[in-house]
C-alpha cells in the first residue's frame, strides 16, 4: 500500500481511465471481509421465522471504490461494492433454505477523508447504478472517520433496535494512528452488538519506535505510550535478536486491553510490495462472533495460518507463496500451523489432552458455553471442536455431563450442559481415545 494511501482522480464527471494499482495483500483482506459478512448474516438468521434483518455497515476508509488489478490490469472492485454484494449474497444464501424470504434492512456508511477519492467513489458508484440509493440506505461521507463517528453512533441509536442493532465496522486505516482506541471503546460501550475489523500496520509502528518526542506523540495520543514500555523495548533492541517479537507481544496485549473488546482474533498479512506486515484484527464482545471468525479460517483451510505462543495465536497471509497460500514472517520461531487436515488432527490431539486438565480447575463443573468463553482467545479450536472432543471423553467415561435439569448425559452434549470430571478415572491413555492415523 502506498505510504499515504491511494489516490483517485476524476475529471469533469468522468472517471480516470486507470485507477491506482491495489497491493496484493488486500486481496486476502477483502476476502476476509466478504466471507465473514456472508457467514455473519447466515449464522444470525438461522431462525426461519425472522422476517427482517436490520444491519449497519460502516466502511471508515472507503477509498475511491475501484482499483487496477496489477496481475492483469483489469478493474478490481474496492471494499464498498464488495461489502454491498457480500451482504446481498448472504441474504440470498439464507433465502435458499426458506419458504418465506428474509428482508435485509441495511444501511451503508462509506467514509473517505480525501476529497478527490470521495468524489471518485461517488461517481463510480453512480455509474454502477447506485445513485438512486444515495441518502437512503447508502451514505457517502466526506471527511475523517473520527469526525463522523459520533454522528453515526447517534444515528444508529435512533434506528430500529437502537443500541442493540447489528453493526459491523470495517476500519482499513493506512497505518496505525487513524483509529484512536477511545473511539473503539466508544463503539463497544454504546452499541451492544457492534463488531470491528481493524487494519493495524504493526511494522510501521515498530520501525518508528523511538524516544524521539515526534514519534512518541502519536503513541501517547493513541494511549499506546502508557501500555508499551518503550524504554525497555529500545534497550532490548540493542542486544536482543528477538526484540521485534517482544514488541509484537506487548503490542498484542495493548491492543486487546485498550480496545475494550472481550474477544480478539488477529489475522496476519504480509505485503509483497513493502515487505511489511499488517494485522487484521477482529474485535467483538460476543463469543459467537469470535467462533464464526475462527470457523471461517477452518473453512478456508490453506488460506490462513497461525503461529502459537501461550495464549496468543497469529493468523497469516503472504501473497509471495501464490495467490491463495499463506505464511508468516519472523514473529515466532514455532512451527507454522495452517488450517488444514493436519492442523485439525493436531488441534484435536491437543484438546483431548488439555480439556480434562482445564475442567479439573472447576470442582463443581463448568457449563460448556462458559468453557468456550474462557478459552476462545487462546485457541484455534471452534466451539464445535471442543464439543466433539468432550463427547469422546464422555463416551470413554473420562468426563461427566449434566443436563439443565440435572440429568446425566450418556452420549450427546448440548449448549446448556455442565462438564465435570468423574470421581473415578479410567486408566486408558487419553491420547489413545482419538482414532487418528
């Protein structure tokens, strides 16, 4: 991505022939946007009796709406059209399974701070047939995201369902300074069902990290200055070859804390052009949202990976491999974990060993949903993975499951059940419970 973002121009209401070339790493980013939005709509509308789905989508850094694909010089649609089309595709997927159709009641806010980019987006969407929707369900806003945020929040709170309305914020900032954490906290504190997908240029921050007041000022404004021990990190830079890793670990902890979000899923992207890394961070306050994002990674299989340290999982994409294969840079020296069949086998092996030890902490047992809430930020496993392994342990008498009315389960596990360890354990090796070749 260009250092200061992309630039579009239009002349006398005619679009420039050649929009800016898009950085290859953005393909993976847009794919996450599209896939998550479609999954999101399908999951939230599984009840066939729901007639309408109110939704607000905010694209805080919308750009000019179209790019040049550097691979073949064709036109490539930007995030505004991709989000509109993904929402429509999600509704269509729901309606295939219904007798009575679901109606999408969506509002789209596309914000762009550069005047020329804003005008280009308006002209491009007009030429694509969306002009009649301007000011009705599509709102094109000229200015900075931070300047518009309070008005957008107040608008949402005045709509159907108000503060409980479903809201998705796609905040594709060019660096790391354009979305203050106070604004992220404001979104979560005022909008109960909001979710955020945030781009964070981690390498840019790390490269400019110093005690120079000019570089410290943006960190202080973002509140990162009080969370990062900059003096200590800079001292480590002198004699510690893993200093970047130390910074990244502190940065992860800081983002999670300052955002105010309960659930945090980082996705790692490597830019081929700049050789810099970007984090695509999904923030939410609901475990189901986190589970849907994790399931997306498993569904995509080799498009995603993570490197693991205790309590921290990183997902990554590198367009240098090919157009749909991933890897991560130097964050950790651990073995790469891709969301493929081998990874799933390793995940199941780990869960079957670790789940009994975790449940052992709770002498009175733990509800299965509470268990997932407690481990969601530290595992690549989905809720279904955990229930599947718990079922295997139950059938092997390594686990007891109690239903809502106190009835002991013998085979199945439902969301409201309580898991506990039996007083008498078998002597059968737990690792042998999985029939994995």
